[in-house]
C-alpha cells in the first residue's frame, strides 16, 4: 500500500513536470507580452505626467512673468473725469457714430447763445463743451465754430419770450408773472 502510494506520487510529479515543460514557453511568452504592455502603459503614463508637469511649469512661469510685470507697472484705473476726457478726446463729434460717413460731414454739435451773451457749442455725443464768454474763449473755439458750420443742427438762443416783448411794446407794466426771463 505504501509503495503503491509512492509510485503514484512519482507518476504525478512526472506528469506535472511534463506539463510544465510543455506549458513553460507559452507561459514565458505570455509573461513577456504582459510585461511589454505594462511597460508601454507605464511609458505613456510617464509621458502624460511629464507633459502635465511641463504645462504646469509653463503656467507658473507665465504667472510669475505677469506678477513681475504688475510689480513693475502697477495698474492704475482712470478716474471718472479721466475716462470722460478720454472719451471726448476720442470722439469725432460727428453724427452717425461708427457707421459709413456721409460725403458732407455732419457734426453732432449744438450751438446755443445765452441771454448774458455767452455762447456754448456742445457735442451731443460726448458732452464736450466749448465756451465763448466776455472773459474767456476756448482755445479750440475756432475748431468748434467750424463744426457748427458743417452741421445740420440749428443755432438756438435764450430769447426774451415774445409775449413779454409785446407786453412791453403795448406799455403794459410787467407784473411778477410777466417777467421777461
Ligand atoms: Zn464729441
């Protein structure tokens, strides 16, 4: 019985060995294939990681460069007055904005004379004002005057109301309700 068992064991071992010898090349081949695939995968992963790090570094460099620039040139926001002046400086004072220009230049300016004799030319787009009073004349007054001559807008003035004039002519004494202006 014991001898029989030993014999069986021997046969079994031999069979296992034979099978192993037969299977080994296939196993080795499979292993090498798997290793190659893993290596390929690892390589791709490494490349992706490297690319990511490279981009991160570039981003850091960009941020650092921007920070340096800001340190050198601090951003100063213009005040409301400065922005208005900038807009007025950029304004063409023409009608129609950025659309196609007409052959004759039509400036969008108003020309108004007040009762005290002072005259105001004003751009109705940007709000720039040119004044001519008894004591002051805008340095660009001539330019403004030229613009009014090339505008379809009409001149206006604050006149004494016609009714008050008639009343005066008819010799009716002006009451507080009939003040000329
Ligand atoms: Zn303007």
